[in-house]
């Protein structure tokens, strides 16, 4: 039986369905959640031959009209150029009230296809079928969609909730090792920021996690979706600060990504390092003890993530943090732990302490 997590957002409420072999049930899900009879599947060139074609022919066999559009795999596809091409493609294919965009892929496809859905004809329904661990536990839930500008990531976008999220854990078997580990960084993050028992569960299931044990993954993905759903319900548009807790480790992470030009680290890899930095910063402020820092580091390392800060220019990192879109008037905001399972937003951190952590 699949697990269902409801995201309660009034008229924009939707279900996340988590289980195995689910993409074969996508037809029912599309009809129920988006009342669709025409699916425009947006995917990337890696996922298309793995799952895209089979998925489209399954839908056609169920009587759907189904078109498939594909972009090159990777972050550069979250661009104005590819968004423009997709707008033209979708326009050419013709849409009516029963057309739905289906994002089948990782976070890149989800953000891009979601952005097309949010903008085309002032908004089409869309369904997320995330195929990376990161997309399953994070990017497919919560309605943030968008593209990058050449100079800044995720600067053009919208809040556009999906009509549903269908998570098929079977697709994780083909995910490259590095991508899988990167997704685990966000998993560990949920434990640290919101759920100490979940953190302990992860500590106790390291062999299962490392061999992608289906039962453990089902528990883990479902719990992460539930935690994210509860946060998004309280602060859909990131206005009250509740949703900001999800950015734990991300101030450091974004600075690392910016300074290394987005080429060296996968997002999750930079998140792991960023979490280690945030923990050490909190320790230097006397907010947590060294055992917190150690416990977090051990878990991250046991699931194959590096936590050591790479050799990078401190000045450049600090500059990048001050220019971060979440900084206010040059004041860098950090999400810092108080104890396992609990973090808060702190905006008046002594830059000297930050420098020491770097
Ligand atoms: N909207 C949000 O709330 C949110 C949150 C976090 C991250 N993001 C965004 O997500 C993006 C990163 O997403 P990602 O880590 O999923 O990267 P990605 O979409 O680039 O996917 C990673 C790689 O895995 C391949 N792939 C995907 N599924 C596969 C499968 N099942 N088997 C084999 N290969 C597969 C892809 O083709 C790609 O090469 C970033 O652009 C980031 O900004 C958005
Ligand atoms: Zn992240």
C-alpha cells in the first residue's frame, strides 16, 4: 500500500503518494488529482529513455493524449532559453482545460516544468513525478518553481503548487551514487532541524540507507515529505520565518556553490558542508555542545558525505553570503541549531565568528 501525505493548503491542497511501481498507476493519479486527459510530460535526456518513453506509452494505453518534451540533463537547462523553447512547444501542442504538465525528473525538471506550468496561459495544473532522492524529499513538495539567471540561481520564479506528487521509489535504483548521497544530505537536514527521533532512526539504519533498502527508503522519504508538508502548510510563501528553517546549512552552502562556480559540488554535497559549518558556528556561540557537532558529522560521513570545508577564499565566501538573496541589508541570516530537532533564525552573528568557521 502506498503512503499518502496530504499537504493542506486550502484550495491548493494536494496529496503526495509514496510507494513502489507507482508510475504505472499514474493515469489514475492524473485523472484524480488534475482531472487531466492530456499530459505534457517534461523530462530530461537521461530520464526520458529510462522512464519517460515507457511512462508516456502507459498513459496513451490508458486513453490519454500524451506528448513528451525533453531538455538536456543538468542545471543549465533551468534557463530563460529552455523556458522559452518550452513555452513555444507547449503552445504548439495546444492546451485545453484538461491539459496537465507532468514534471518527470529531478529538481531541475521539476523547477523548470513547474515554472512553465505557473506561467503558461497564466497557469496550468501540474503534477510532480520526482526521480532523484533530492527531488523526492525536497524540491517536488512545496510549490517553489523557477529558473536561473546567468548571474544568480533561482531568481525568476513563482509559488505554484502541484496538483499532486507521485513518488515511485523504484526509480531510485538507477540513480548515480553521487546523486543519491547528495540527496541524503537533505534527509539528514530534516532530522537536525525538525525531528530528533528521525535523526536517531537514520543513525540506526545506516547499512540499509547505504544499500538503498526499499523499506527504509519508504520510511525516510515519507517522513521527509511529511515534515516538509507541515512546514509549507504553516508558511507557504516563506513570509513568517517558519519555512526558513529548511535553509539550515544553506547560507554556507550557497556561498560555496557561488565561489566554486556551481561546477565542483552537487547541491547536496555543499549542503552537508554547510550544515557542518552551521553546527560549528553554533558551537562557537555557545548554542550547542561539541557532541551535537560530532553526532551530525558522524551521520553525514557514514552516509558517504564529506563535511570538511574545502580551501576557498574567505573574503569571497563572506561576500557571497552578504549578497545572498536571503540576506537583509547586508546582514547575513543563519539558521542555527539550539538542540537536535530544533533550529532558529539568527541574524546578528559576529562576522569574526563566521570567518573562523570558514
Ligand atoms: N523547488 C525547490 O523547492 C527546490 C529545493 C531544492 C532544490 N531545488 C532545485 O533542484 C535542482 C537539483 O535537483 P536534483 O538534485 O534532482 O538534480 P537534477 O535534476 O539535475 O538530477 C540529477 C541528475 O540525475 C539524473 N536523474 C534523475 N533521475 C534519475 C534516475 N531515476 N536515474 C538515473 N538518473 C537520474 C538527471 O538526469 C541528472 O543528470 C536544483 O536546480 C535546485 O535549485 C529546488
Ligand atoms: Zn537544499
